[in-house]
C-alpha cells in the first residue's frame, strides 16, 4: 500500500505553517470524530444539553490552541490523541465547576497546558473509552461509504450504489442476491463478481480513512485489525479480507 502523505501529523504541520488547506482538512477530520466525542462525553453521565456545549467548546478550543506549535510531538494514532485531549478537557471542566462551587476564581479551561505537559496519553481504562472506540469504528465505516458513494455519483451510478451498498458492512436494509440482480438488470453470477470487487474497493477506502489518522504505515494494519474486531462484536459482519 502506498502510504498517504496526508496523515494527521502532516495536516498538523500544515496548520502550524499557516496552510489554509491543511487547516481546513484538519478541521474536517475533527468533524468526522464528532460522534465518537459526543458518545464518550454522554457516557460520562452528562446531560444532553451539557454534552452539546462541551463538544462544541472542546473542538473550538482544540483547533485554536497551541497544539500544532508542537506538531513534531504528534505521533501515533489520532484516535488515541483525541481521546486524551477530550479527557483532559473534561478534567479542566470538572475543576472549573468545583472552583465555581467553592467561590473560587474563574480558572480558564485550556488545552494549551496539555501541550506544555507533552500531550497526556489517553486513559483507556475509563469505561467510557470503549464507547468512544465503538463510535470511532462506525465513523470510519461511514466515511469509507461516503467516499465510495461520491465516486459512484461522479460516474453517474448513484442508484447502482444504493443497491450494492446493502452488501457492505455497516449497511442497513438487507436484500437478497436475486432481488438485487433483478433491480440492476444483471445475472446473479455477474452480481456476485460485482460485489466481490466492491468489497475490495471498500476495504481500500477503509484503509485510506485509517491511514490518514496514524503516523506510520505499521499502525494501519493494527488499526484495521482493531476496527474489524469492533465491527464484528457489533454483529455487523466481518470486513472483507484482502
């Protein structure tokens, strides 16, 4: 596999250097992790309104923080780094709330302290971390499906993909081979070959999505294996092998 040059550490460097495109790409990557972050915070017992406020505040502060001035320190999985940042943000929030109750000063919540401390590692012993990872797996699948749908749409084959995607992991609304073949005007044997090729493309799309969020090629295989484990545990079917 050719390792993309747009992995998240490079996006961080682009942001540091004032690259508008890199900054926009990094913000888009963060947005794709919004649901996992929401799920993690909700699992910690916060009310729905609090969750929305905390998520919004976290991403705004994080993207505006000095984190990217220490971009050379960013190594490993974006998933792990982001979870550590969220945990750090919640710790500051709890400290702030405690100070307010004691009548203390208004301690500013800042992710910049985490930067100065060298980026605190994520605590995966936190029970809510498993919910974060589960939602991360779903987000990766959604991103990969979105890429494929866009590719089919660009070729004027959007309706075809709406049928074929039912044979991919993470898709709702199952359909029999016979029903799908009839809708597409193909024989069942032709459809089977089409689905086989589609699943290989889907795996490539998943790999590309994962590759953007790690800092070395070796981590791609590890994350893919972890992704497969999470999806299988949700009874969404195994990912295609390649």
